[in-house]
């Protein structure tokens, strides 16, 4: 007698996303359909509230069958269906060998929850979404990767309900649709979850979110820019208008025009980094973002609040002396900052717990955000303008002689981000690269291998180790090679 093989389902999620509910639905539906079923889970305790895995085995019941012994853990090469709420978690399971070309169907939500390493990188540390998706496609027998989260939003349901519908639509398990519906009805929020299930079952999920915003409206004529730079410029216009008003957006476009005709790569780089550097983070900006209209619905969704629930939000902020004093004019802020350093208070912080959902807390944030008009008179603005002027000067001078290297000069702006200690480390690293690599090259002493190559090495080192150890090694190596060349 040939031993029958169970259907094996591996679910990859993050803690707090409701993966346990999805597992419960699948198991309950299997039992309702008259099958044997078992489930296990391994909770995560790491970053992003932990990568949590769930495993289900389902064996169709036949007359006279003794109760089977089913597996408790997924084994590489023996998973029939992978369901994942996030791209990186799916790619991790594929890399570990759970996803195979011979047997695995992958149903993946095209969404990201960024890791700590991606968030703290001194630059854009995000892993490319399409590369993660392609890794799953390459490993799986079939991969259904779509923006199921957008479908869930339109249905007013949870992502897990939509994924359950997509699983039912795949016919990968011997479970009829009605058994899934009955399993949902046995739980909480059945009405909304049934809507999500039907959306996943019958609705075609939209294409994955584009990383770039859509093309600008006709009133913002950007035809003078290379096509690849236009979406970035449109996003820059919107960002700067929200940040400071239309005048700043107009200045952005005027500066961008200088580089539009040099090369497409330079135009794309400048469209992105110029907008970011012209809207640097300060205390006023933090207040603006806390009160952004689009933020409240997202918080309600993250809290999994039901209609009629009251969602109370508390913002925990700890601005230091540098952030607070940066709101003053330079002639007042600079001597006060020197006093703070002499007294050793530079690492002190003021703990502020502000609730934008309470009248007094909302008023505090509104008054702070309302200081947007004062921003041009602050020390922070003066420092940003000085940095911006030097960066633009380096890009212009490099573009005049070496357009390819000018792109890498523009990309050094990735090192300057955030605020407080993060901002200071980034600026210090950038200043060293400018003084020890870019300026000598513009003076006629290019680094060995060329300026573009040297800047790539420096930028990667500074992003990998913002504290400066890796960058110090690269700069020392470049200096040694330059000295050796001069001696030869």
C-alpha cells in the first residue's frame, strides 16, 4: 500500500500581522471539509516584531483510515504552498530551500516591512523589491505576487482574509470555498473578513506598487527633463510645496534645469537628492508629518480598529539641545550651542509625550508646524543652505569635465540624512570625502582608478559603517595609492 502524502502549507508573516488567524482559518476549513489537519507555529522575537512562521499539514480522510501522525515542522523541499504577507520573508524562505521548482506554489503580498538594517543605513538601505520578488519566482513552481494589501484596503478587510481568498482561488488544497467561508464565520469580524475573502477569491489584485510616483499633472510641464527623471521631479515638487510652499518648488525646478541636459543619469540623481536636501528634517517638519492627513487612516489600520473604535495616539519625542536650538537664528543659536558643549549637555534630551488625538496635544503640534514661515530664519536652514551650495558647486564643477563622475558626486548626498547624531555623522563623512577625494580630483589630482570609482568605494564604506572606520580604511588606501603613484 502506497503511503499518502499530506498537503503542506508554510505561512511566513511578522508578529502582530494576524498570521495565526490565517493559520486557524486554514486548519478549521480543512476540518470542516472532513480532513485530518495539524498546525504549529514558531513565534518571532526579533526586529519588526519578529519573523513568525506557521505550518499546516492536511491529509484527506478516507473511510477506515486510522488517525495519522502528521508533521510539526516544515522541511526544505517539501512545502506545497508558501503564503507570505511580506516580500523579504518570502525570499528568506526561498533562500532556505522551502520553495522549490518541483512543487511549491507561492502566494505573496507585494509589500515590505523594512528591517532595522535597512532603516539605519546611511543612505537608501532598502533592498530592491523586484529583486526579492524575482528570487521567489526563480525558486517556485508558480509565484502569484500581487498587491493584495491594496485589494484589502479597497474591500475594507484584513490582508490575511484576502490571502485566504487567493489560496482558495488557487485550488492548491482539497478544501471547497464554502468550508473557508464557514471557518471565517466562526471567528471575529466575520463580515469584513468575508469581504476580503471574496476579493481575494474573485478579484484580480492590482499590479505591484510602482517605486516611483505617477507622471505629474499637465500643469507641471516637465518635458524638458529626461523621461526617467520626470516622476521623481513631480514627487519633488509635491514634497517641497508641502514642506515650505510653491516658491521652494520653483527654486527646485530652476536648480534642476542646470543638470537636465548633462545626462539622464545625472538628471535622475539630482531630481531625487535635490528635493530631499531642500526639505531636510527639522523639528517643524516632524510636527508637520505627525499631523499629515494621510497618517491618521494608516494608524487606524495598523491598530486594526473596527468602525466606531476610538484610537488614541501618543507621540514619544526626545529632541536634544541641537534640535531645539536649531530653531533660533544663527547669531543666537551658535553661542548657545557652544555653551551647551562646554557644559557637556549636548547629549541631554527633553522627553515629550504628545497626543495629537487630544486637544492640547494637537494644539502643541499645530503651533509647531505653523512655524513653517520662520524656517528660513533658523540656524538649521542656514546650515542646510551652506551645505547645499557646496554640494551643488562640486556637482557643477565635476559635470563640466566628467559627467559620469558627476553622478557619483551627486550620489554622495545619500550620506547626509536624518537629524541629531545621525545627521552629524553623515555630514562628517561627507566632508571628508569632499575634502580628500573630490576637491583634489577637481584640482588635477584624481584618485587611482578614477574619481567615479573612488566615490563609489567611499560611499559604500560610509553607508556600511557610518561611524567612520570603513571609510577611514578606504581613504587611507586611496591616499597610499596616490602617494605611491606620485613617487613612481
